[in-house]
């Protein structure tokens, strides 16, 4: 009985999508990037997506042109873990981005929001062009950003995740609403046993 179970596990590991991705040396795979609910009142042009090329890292495609300045930007971020037919909220937050960025610039007593801190720190590294005082206006371009494992905190377990980001103004008009679906590929059970 134990031998049959071991053979089943070996077959699952050998032919699973995880092992295929591991052979391609892509520990993170972005499945989809969507801009939801277009057109937006503020934006003239919105483009969202992912560029995948053989034997190269994936690259984000994200461009939008703001026709008028956005003086108050309220950001709402949620991270879900995705199972076959369900998604479970892991954590989320909402914050006034302009107020938060202004507090960060003036090193003083600052409102603490752990999720917002994590989002801000990752944004500083990955999208430094987005970190500036309000108002936001003109072209915001994220195209060409390489998808790398360091975009994800090291404590996140392998699996499939959904990140949803909604940016809106003080009058609750959507500036941009994006959803990213990605998978983190971990070592297989057999690979972990071999290392020990």
C-alpha cells in the first residue's frame, strides 16, 4: 500500500505543471493581468497585460494616460489565495495614497499600516516612477517591468494568488482597477526529500 502511494506521488510530481515550470526555471508565473471596468473617467488610454516570450522572463504591460490631475488617490489592495473554484481573502487594506506618500516623505510620526507599508516598499523597488507627491497626472508607464521572484515577499507559500488593486479619487470615481493572477512554484515534495 505504501509503495503504491509513493509511486502515485512520484507520478504526480513528475507530470505536474509545477515540475514543468521548475524545468523552465520560472519560480513565478503571471497568468493574467486585467484592467477591469474600462473606460475610466480620468483616463484616455489604458493598456494592461503580460508579455511572455520563450526562454525569457515575463514582462508587465501597463500604461495609462490621466487627462486631468488626480489630487486625492485612494488605493484599495486585496490579496487572495486561489483554489479550484474559490478564492480566500488573505489580507487587504485601503489608504489615501497622497496622504501616505506625504507622510513617508516627511519623516515624522506616521500612521502605521503594515499592508500599506509592504505595498509602498515593493512599489519603491519595482515602480519607483509612481512614488511622487500628488497630484498624479500624464503618462504612467509600467511596461517592461520584469516579473521576478523578489517582487513577492519571501514568506509567501507556493500556490496561486490574485492581487486586486483599485485606485479612485475623492468622489469615488475609478482611476484604474487592475487584477493580477499569478502562481509561485515551489520545490516538489520529492525535491525537498532529496535535499534532506
